[in-house]
C-alpha cells in the first residue's frame, strides 16, 4: 500500500527538515506499506537526505519536462530530479492539466521520459465536475490512460492515481464505493492495454484522517495521494497509519 504526499507549492528545504523530524518521531513502519513525499523541486534534495536509511520512505518530483536538457526555464528534467534524489515523478496531475494547460500528448511524453530515465511514473487521471455530472467519468479517465500509456511495457514501474478534479481541495470527495468503481474501471483499461491489473491504483481527492480508513478498506484502492492533509506531520502520520 502506498501513501503519497503532494506538498504542491509548500514547504521549503528548512521547513521540510523540521516536518520530517516530527513525522519520523510519529511514524510506525508496517510491512507492505510505503510512504512517498512529493515536495517542491527546491526541497527534493533536503527530503532525500533526511529520509536516507528509511527503506519504506522515498521522495519524488511533482513534475518534469520530457526533454533531457535545454532552454526550458523553470522546468526540471528526469535526470535533474533523479540527481536530487527523486525515485518517482507525478505525471499529469490535474493542476498541470487544468491550470498549466498540459495536454494528453504531453503527459504521454512525460510518462515515457520518466520510465526511460529509470524512475517510477505516478500517472494522475480524473474528471472535472461537469464531466462527472454528464456521466463522462469513465470516458475521460479511459482517454487519459490510453493517451499516456500507449507503448508502455508491462514491466514498467507504474502507479495510477485517480483524482476526481472536483474533489481536490474542495472538502468533497467521492464515496469509497464510487472511488472503488472507478478504480475497477481503470484496471479494465490497463488490462486492455496489456498492462498488469495489479498495477497500484491510488485515490486522491480531499483525503483526510477522518475518511482515509474507509477509502483504504475498498478492494480496488491500493493507497492514497494526499495534498492539503499531508502538509501537517501529525495529520499525515495519522493517514499513513489508517486502514489497520
């Protein structure tokens, strides 16, 4: 089971060290559970250094460019992320798609670059509220999956994160049953693409200590991708201990 913390544009290097000191004091490692932190790029190295020696904890990047180098001011490459200590990359997060205008094709190029660079790709998919209300959830998610995963090998180091856009940072979230149903549909698409049905599928969307256990009890949910509630070490430690 994977617990992923997306710190978004919060927590610089010094704050990250303080956060992790507190989190490590609260953390109780469990077999089969891993915790990944996705801090801002400036904090990746500080987080990686503080987590050294803790095999169940890792750090990733929130985004990368698909090119290995070049005139892309403000972006980082897979190699730069890996050099700072990242073991994984979030790809296609809803904010990259809907705030920064990332296309399905660009998400696919990033997935390929991440995997070619030897890092784990955490591919984010999910529908907006109007798409949900129009009954288009499965179609949107399937389109995003097929565009991003075309040509990906079955052995790829891949995680899927289902994040209904309407539930991110709004205090609303899909019911555990609704989320579980979409996760099942994601596995059907993966199988149709020749990818393992056992690929981990996380849920992300206003996950909190109060609802984490119910979500994790569902059969198709393999972990959570958490934004706001991961910014507090006590809250995050409580979520990481949820679900038995």
